[in-house]
C-alpha cells in the first residue's frame, strides 16, 4: 500500500506520517530530504553542485539508504545543506532523476536497512499529484496560517532559535503564496485526496481519522 501526505508547511504532515508508519510498519519517505541529501553528498565529495551533468549522475545513484545516512550529518539541516539543496534542485535533469528514484521506491519500498516493507508513506509536497498519482490513499493536511505559524514558532523556541511570531506568520503567508502560484505543480490537493484540517485537532484525533480511511482502502485491496 502506498500512502501520500501532502500539504503546506507545519500542517502536521511529518507527525501523521510517523504515526501511520508506526501503526502499519510502513517505510517513510520524507521527500523534503532528497535534494538536501544530493546536495550535501556532492559538497562532502568536493563536487561542483552547479554542474548539472555531475549532479544528474549523482542523483541517478542516490538510494534511500544513502539519503537516510546523510540525514544524520550535522550539516544536513544547516545553511550548507540548504544552499546545496537549493542549487541542485534547480537542475531539470536532477529533478527528473530524483522523481524516478521516488517512483521506483514506491514500486519496491524498503526500510533504511534494506529490508522490504509492505508499504510506504510519502511525506512531502506534490506526493499525491506528481510523485505518486496512483497512490492507494492520498491525504492533504492543512491548518490555518496562524496555527501553523505558531507551531513553527514553537519549534524555533524549543531549538533555542530566536524568532518573532509576527515575522513567522508573514514568512508563512509568503511561502504559501509562492507554493500556490508556482507554475509547475502548484500546491493543491489531488482530486481524490482526503483533506484533513488539523487546526483544532490533536495528533490522536488526526491519526484516528486517517486510520479509518486507510482501513476502508485496505479492505478494498483485500477483496
């Protein structure tokens, strides 16, 4: 079974993905990691991240296990990882190669240790519309801008990062606008996606709703 979880920033995609994965023992593919992994891998190996041909070659060799390993590097979430991801993600051939890598994973999902998984949960942008348009279950997780901004603000504070709530709200609105207006794969739910608004729901309530939907689809697949 393939499940996709799409939606705007800080809506609760990752939290739901982890909860469902623990419930069903599925592999989780966080698509937000893929460009960071590629970019950081090239930086660590002294490669030119502006070289599209070189980046494409590395993208074709990137594996789920390698991506997971690179995510443990201290620079994965740093400015180094962010800048490298931004550059390599601008290469069309790289995007094509990594899209194929994600779609191949959906056909044969595995855990980080290489063991086969009975299913996979894709957590990230465009997963239900571009990456896995034929997924068995598609979720689009959303919440009000203010709620999502408060969640992101709290994350910053917990990590010891100074933040201003008004600025976080402003940044969140700007990011949403860019994602909605982008020419290629704008942020929107797939036509057959289940939309879950987490504004006033706790994770247990969201998980319960999602599990009820997954259970319905599992029954259909078993017939």
